[in-house]
């Protein structure tokens, strides 16, 4: 079946289809065609997260331990920003809590394959676009915002992606095709379907329906009711045209994709937040950098505004720059005394884990910065710190769905706006603060008005009891139960 010609019973315009085919041939010419190559796949421990979440990496090498299809699932993903990795870790966490082995299958990591080379090329373009969107307002207004909100929304764009993902199938040949395959990015999902995998779950991120995320032939999951309706009707995915809908047995609203570790003690974590508010204790503010490394300028203003409160022990500031050391260096250039005031935890995974554990029942002051070259430590450091954080400052991407009080700063791409809207609906985060001034105003309110910050924790407890954050568990159950 040529999934670029007809998508959910909607024919693609001939010109758009020809464009998709031309795009595929362009990449094959640029990066080579490996359709006849057999890549041997073996398994090795994920050095950072195997002890915590049981994650096993699927790697290409000559010999080693083979994939065991019993009581396991494969998590297909790519590194594009941090969001897709973050969802993958949540799925792995849920699987591990159910005593199911999560195998990590990162298409981006197989750099010897044609697919890996294509993904690297496209990821570099996306990261550059994210950074430029924060530096150049005209680029953001006339290109980046429209592309991320409306360009990626069109069904014709999905046609192009389906053709490109056909180039990514050779690496799937040694995967047992009856294994549950949970994809947290559309390309692994599309490629899995093209490769003949029998049970593919396409875990859709964000809260703004876009054809970009469709992988016909898979089971689709979304995090919110509004997203469900948008995808069900394929709303706005063809200009001036009503499309045939997705069938009901191919799309499910499962709730937010959240890690087991963040849910198992959620109510007691929220109570500790409420106690710190009531007792006027130092508020823990966690500032996180996204995977593209954008928004340093906003972070500088936030940090500078918090320095007097840190000095007075009103605030304990935690800064996770992920794997972007240049962001930290830029912050230190902008704020000359920051480096001297900060205790750094750089490339010290054991130390980071110990610090996060110490936060549970101890008072901590000052500024603490975290940087890890290892991508898994870079992403998961935020997970370790969140349960004992009072305010998470983040752009409204995947962290917008996490059960922690959130201050939403300006988005990077139009699609992210709807993450902040969802947080407002649930009541566990602010609206999107689109300027530095509105960000600093909201931060001041959250730190000084007990009622505002308390309401977030109370709403988190309410949403938790309603099952709002159970998406990762439900995805794993769908993958396993429907594979038996």
C-alpha cells in the first residue's frame, strides 16, 4: 500500500504526491539507498537508566545479546529536542513498573543507515529554526510560527513524511515483527508500519492536531479530549475541505504521558509543597532548558530577577541546562556573579541523583546548576528534580503536561501554545507568558500569593485522582493486551 497517495481514505492531490516522491528521491541521492543492507541488531544495557527503569538499548554491532520478545516492548523514538525522549522515558517507566522490559530503539542513533542520516539532517534544521525563532522576530512571525502551526497541519505534509519514512525501514528487518512497538515520534511509527510490524502504537505529543503526527496503519493515542476531536475529524488538515475522519478504533484519548516515579508519591509530594507554602519556607524554582537550546535570553532575565530572593533564602534556584553547556556559559556571561554563586553538578550523574534524593526531606538553599553530556541524564535530571520542586519554569512543550506547578514562558513554535492552554484547563500551570515582563510578573505572584501557588498543587491532586496523568500506563496496556 502506498500510504502517500491515500491517507485515511482521503486522496492526496497528484502534485502533492509527486512532490513527496521527488523529496524521497532527493534524500536517497544525497544519503544513499540501503534497502538491501541487513543491519544486525543486539541489546546492551542503557548505562544511565537501566538500573532505574530497566531500559535496554537496541544497537547495531557484530555480536551480542539478541532481543527477547517475551514480556517486552520496543519504544521507537528519535532525539529531536527533549520532548520525544521525555515521552519515551515515561513509557519505559510505566512498562518497568509493570515488569515489562522496555527496549530503546532510536532511529537517530543509527548513523550508518540512510534513515539515520536523514533524521540527523532534519533535526539539525529543526534545532536551528528553533534558535533562530527566538533571535529573529520576523523569521518567527512569517516562517517558523506558520510552519509549526499550519504547515505541519496539512495532510499533504503527511504524504511527504510517509515517503521519507520509507527510507528508514531497513533497520527494522531483525526486529521480531510480532513485538509491541510503541513509537513516540511519527517517523518510527510510519517506518514500523512500512516495515510490516504487526502492532504499532503511535504516541502523539502536544495538544495541537497536525497531520505531521499521523501514521496510518498504527493505533494513535493523544493526551487530551480537544486533541482527540481534532484528530478524529482531521480538522483543518486540508484547506477549504472537509476530510473523511479517522475511524474510532484507530484513535484513543489516554491522558498525559507521565512517568510512574512521578505518580507513585504524587499526593505526598503535593502536600510537602503545600506545607512549604504555608510555613514560608524557601521555594524551589526549577528552570529547564529545552532540547534545542533556545530561549537563553529569557532565562537570563529570570535568573537575574531571582538573585535577591536567593540571597534572602526565599528561593532555591535549580537550573538544568540539559546537554547545552553553551547555554550555561552564556548565562554566566550575561550575569557575571552567577558562576561564583552557583554549586555546579556537571557530568556527575550519581551526584545529581543524590542531590535530588536529598531534596525530599531536607532544606536546601542557593543556586544549583545541572549539566550532563549524556542525553539520558540531561533529560531525566529534570524528572528527578520535579517531585520536590515548587515551580517549574518551562516553555509549553511536553513538560506542560507534567504534574508539577508550572510557569509557562514564551513558546518555540505555534503548536506549543496549546500545551499552555491544556495546563490552564487542568489548573496545574499558568497561561503562556509571552513577554519577559509578563513572565516576571507571574513569577512574583506565584512566589508571594499563597493562594495562587497552593491552587496548582490542589488541582494536581484532583487531576491525579481523575486519571488525567495515566496516559503512559494506558499506552503500555494497549500495546501488551492487544498483542496477546
